């Protein structure tokens, strides 16, 4: 018998492939740098700011540099340089007399933002006087800024005074507020006259301005003149005699002791401490022989 050949067994099936799952974490930068770029960017911005401050100081005049230096030498209060001791104002730069014209232009530009200012601009007068910058709101017959015969501001008057307060509140200068009327007698009763009306209008303007920008220590006086300071003395009944005036006073420099050996000497009543010219002193002095003997009563 032929030998029987056993069948070769079938090969075993290969094992299934392994499934490898790769999980990648999203978000976040590598821990090696994180937010370090923010620190570098902040340093860059700080350096640029310091550069521009230095460039500004280099182009500024000597007076501004002295004021900035005085502030950093004494940041808790006004030093010996220019400024003001009014509480809550900060350390504003002094506005000399020659710069009041620039302030007038700046205020006029701010008032241009008031609705319909072009229709009332002829009734707003801004002038530089010996007392400071005078801003006057001139009334009309119908009452443009205040209701006729009353101390209540109109809508136009309230908007204008609010815009004015926002601009003047940024200054360290003191303010005076005045009320004026025409010569027409007030006919309500004998107890309320033009004196009360002019004072009440000035006080109403003060209250409205204090609630819209100026601080309480900024207003030094509220005055009512009635018809004693007419704008048009030749026409005492003119409507423009009725007005409210806001005066931005000059900042007074600290008095400085006069230096010896100079030709001029400081006047006792000169607040700025400037020396009086020799010519002015000669004109003010009288010869001894022209003085009259003092008479005692």
C-alpha cells in the first residue's frame, strides 16, 4: 500500500493590525515662551512713550520745562513755580495775559458744538479785558438765554452754559459770574426788583455750570449789578443790556522779592512782583514842594 499523505494544515490568519490613536492637545502656546511677547511689547511701548515725552520737552519753551520740573519736585502740592492752590484742580499751567486770546478761540470752538450755535453766535461775545477773559451772553427782547422776567435758563441757555462749564472746568483759573439787567423797572411787585433778578440769574448760571463741569471752589464771586453797569448807556432800554457775564480771571504769579542794585523797584500793590520801570516811577513821584500839608481833623 502506498503511504497516505496527510494534508498540510492551512496557515493561521495573521493577527489584526493594532490601531494607534494619537491625541493632540489643542490651544496654548508652548510653555517655553507663553506670554513673554506681551512683556516685550509693553517695554517697547513704554520706551516709545518716554521718547516722545523727551522730544516734547526738548521742543517746549523754558517756562513749560520749569513748570514740569516743579511738579515732579513737589507732586503733592503747588511749588514755588506757577500754579494754583485751589483744591481739586490739579496742577494746571498758568494762562498768561497774552494767551487769553488763544483760550478765547478754544472756547469758541467748543461752543460751536452746541446745536444751533450759528444762530446765536452774534449774542455771545468773548473779549480779553484787564480783569481776564470776559464771556457775555447777550439777551434778546424775547429772552434767548433766560426766560423773560425770570431767572430760569431757556433750553438754549442751559446747553450753552453746560458746554461752557465743561471747557472752563479744565482750567485752574477762578471765575466771576455777573448778572445785568436793563433800566426797565421790574413790575411784579415792590419786593422783587432788577437787583434780585440780576443776582438770581447769575446764581442760576453758577448752579448749572457747577453741575456740568466746574468745581465748587472755582467760582469766587456771584454778583448782580441790576442796571448800574449798562452795556449801552445811551440806550438803557436795549435788550443787550440784559446779560450774564462769566469772567475767567488771570492766575497771579507768586510775589518775588525785588533785587537790589536794579533801577526799578517793586510796587506795594503789584501782585506779580515785577519791577516798575524808572520812567513810570518818575511820572508818579511828585516834587516835595507840590505836596500839600496834611490837615488833621
